[in-house]
């Protein structure tokens, strides 16, 4: 089971990271001509995608840092260098599945 989690977690992280960076590139909460409500909605969307990008980036980077032998104290501020758990993997795979589903639906 651990091997499956260690494969799925960074793969799903890569999908979520790519989508989050794509969405962040298209969000502009300070664009001219927006109403206050639109600005708040766009700002919250940007914040959500930023946090998803940070989390997914950690999921992608952690196995690489573990393989390189980076000590846990060196990376503790940004990420925990440990093997993924089932709950972490399930959430990330869920997001990745929704992203892939949306892309397939769009054609």
C-alpha cells in the first residue's frame, strides 16, 4: 500500500500544481473596472489556488528531497519530509480527479 501511496501522491500533486499555476496565471483581482464583489471573489479564488499550489508543490518536492537525503530540519519550514498518508493522498487524488474530469468534459 505504501508503494501505491508514494506513487499516487506526487503524481496527483503534479496535476494539482500544474492546474493551480495555470489558474493563478489567469486570475487578476486588481484588474481595472471590477466591482468590489468581483474583486473579492477573484481575490479569494487566487488565494485558494495559491494554497493549492503550495500544498501540491510540497507533495511533489518531498519525495525528491527525501531521495536526496535532505535532513528534516532543513525543510521543516516549508514541508514535512515524510511518507504520504492515506488521507493526504486521498485529498490530493480527489482534487486531481476533479481537475482531469473538468479537462475531459471541456474536450
